[in-house]
């Protein structure tokens, strides 16, 4: 821990603090929403500490609150957290070794990985990862605890607008990615399948069916790879040199 403060400058620490503050604010929304949906106060705090994955926790709470099967809610949460697999492959040198590796893997989240990848020096990358990861470990369940207490006083979260915080954050994260044609196609297909199937299926299953968008993305990527692998027809049909072929 001491090496983290020695490695990072004040500007980087300020950025990490801002990220953790934003996470805590979303945690307040999460805790308030969970209690407003009828869950006990301790549940969002426990999930926030043990699971430590906001998207998966929001999804779990939402599906169960809508009357969905807890197993389907758990599977949906695991699918959302599947993104941690490439995360682990992208930052294998920062999670530590031995018993520290268990903690390092547990504090792996979107913010810590993104900030670590932005650093080019190994020491700074490791320090940023641990500082942000441990900060989120404190900020997320702490915000959830505060939100849960607020939820016991203000049952209707829409009065304060706290119920709109998480969807707004998700939209802010997703919209830039839609500039990519493949991602846009996958999102359109997945969203369409989920919306059309929602009136006929139990809560939770439409979210799982939305993963059909991944198949569309795989097909589009496969076609793109085939097109790029095809040689230039004009170049192949001509026996002359490259300059003449043009």
C-alpha cells in the first residue's frame, strides 16, 4: 500500500478519487432501488462486497424483483460478468501472486482495468489497478449501504430520481460503442429479440435471449475476415507486375 502512494502522483490519485466518488453515487442508487423493491437492507451491501459487480447486481435485483427465477437472474449476472475473462487476460501482470492474487482478482472491475490499461509503465499500471480496485471495493458497498438506509426513509426512489442514475450511466457507456457497425448490429438484434419476447416469457429470459446479438456480431466479423482475406482480383488476373496491374 505504501508503494502505491509513492508511485502515483497527485493528479492520478485525484482521478481515481473522482472515479470512486462516481461509483459511490451509483451505489446509492443501487441500494435505494434494492430496498424500494422489497429486499432487506443487508442484501445490496452483501452483494456489493462479495460480488462487486454493479451491472450483474442491478440485473439480479431487477429480474428477481420482477418475479423472475433467481437461477435465471444468477445466470444473467454471470453472463454479464463474462467480460472479466478478457479483462484478466489483458492485465495478468497487475493482480499479484500468491494470496494477493485472490484479492487482486476480486477487485477486478471496469474502472480499475480501464485506468490500468491507460498506463504504460508496469509499476504505475500495477499501482493504479490496486488503488482504483480497492477504492471501488470501499465505495461500491459503502454507497449501497447509504442508499439502503435512504431507501428505508424514501420508499419511492423516483421522487429523488435515484432510479434513473444507473440506466443513465449505462447509456453513457454504451452509446460511444455504437459507432462501430458490428456492435450496432448486435445491439439492434439483441434489443429487438428481448423486447419482442418480453410479453411472452418469464422475467430474465428475454435478457438471456438478447445474447443472440453476439451471434450476429460473430457472423459479421467472420464475413469481414473473409472479405479482407480475398486477394485483389485485378492483381491476380494479370501476369504483369504490380505497377502494371494497376
